[in-house]
């Protein structure tokens, strides 16, 4: 039985020719077996995917995946930039309170269709939780980001990449990012909650918690000096 606090890849329902089709596991990266991409790679799909920019703290995800030879998991690279003039700390003590790839699928266009997805519970920062974060900040038990510098970590996926669903082939790999980051500057605390990042501009829904990677992709070797946060084991 999986823990309620463990995010995991679940089935995706794709509407294809008006019929509900349950996605099957496919090995990737693989190029399309027929036809071309619906949408060509666009300039905005650069090296970094901007997740959020608030409180003068930027959270970016590198548009690249990493691997190690001894594991079938993959890793995403998260970079936090402190643009403020004050020391900011982030709580990376618990793997649940990080950003992680929750679900992934292949698609013939750079957006998701209908889907079903389990999302991890998020932290409510009440007075007790904020007090604990401020105390942890003061005692240097959190990961510190000095002004105008960055902090990088690599988060392990909850399962193997070849569990991706969607169409039988695709032009894009779409990662659904879940989780949260808890920040404090020693006075106030705030979360980055992936469930609350969506916005509507015009008639278009923008969801930074979905990252698009054009195919084919090549998994890079995890740097030896990487700060790695492992996925918690399922129960």
C-alpha cells in the first residue's frame, strides 16, 4: 500500500478519436513512429523552466533529466536564486517538502490532455509551523541561500521513466511537477505550492507546474557533487 504522502505516477486518460484510451507504458526517449510534431519546438522552450518568482526568490527547473547507472530512476535539477539583499533559507529536511516530478507522459503537442493525477498533501503554515521554521533558520538547520546567489539540488523521481503514459509515441515529454518549498527569511515564512501556480490569461490556462521537454531527450549523468534528495520509499 502506498503512503498518502508518497506521490506516484498514475494512469492517464487520453481522448483519441473520441474514444477513451487508457495509456500504456512506453519506453522513452523515442522519436515519433509516424508523422511529424503538431507544434515545432519554440524559442521559449529554453534551458530553464520558470516555476515561480515571488518574494524576490526565483525557482527554476532545468529542462534536462539526469540519471545514475545504478538506478532506473531519473532526477530533475532545481535551482533557487535569492535576488534579495537578505539571507533566505529553504527547508529541504523532508523529501515531501520539495519539488518533484509527480507524473509524466508523452504527447504529440506541448500540452496535456485530460488526465487523472494524485497530488501530494501540502503544508499549512500556521503560527506553530512558522515559529519552527524561524527557529530552524536561527539555528542554521535549513539550507541557506545568501543574497544574489543560487542553491541547486537534484530530486529523484518516484519511479522509472519508462512508466510514462499518453500516446504510443510523441514529440514531447511533459512532466507534472508536484510538491512544495517552504522558505523563511528569519522574520516571515512562505510556501511555494505547486497546486496554486496556475493562472488564466485571456482564455489560456497557464500552469508552470507542467514542464515540457521536446523529444528526443538524452539523460545526463548526475554530477558527482550534486545535492541529491532521494524519493521516499513506498509502503
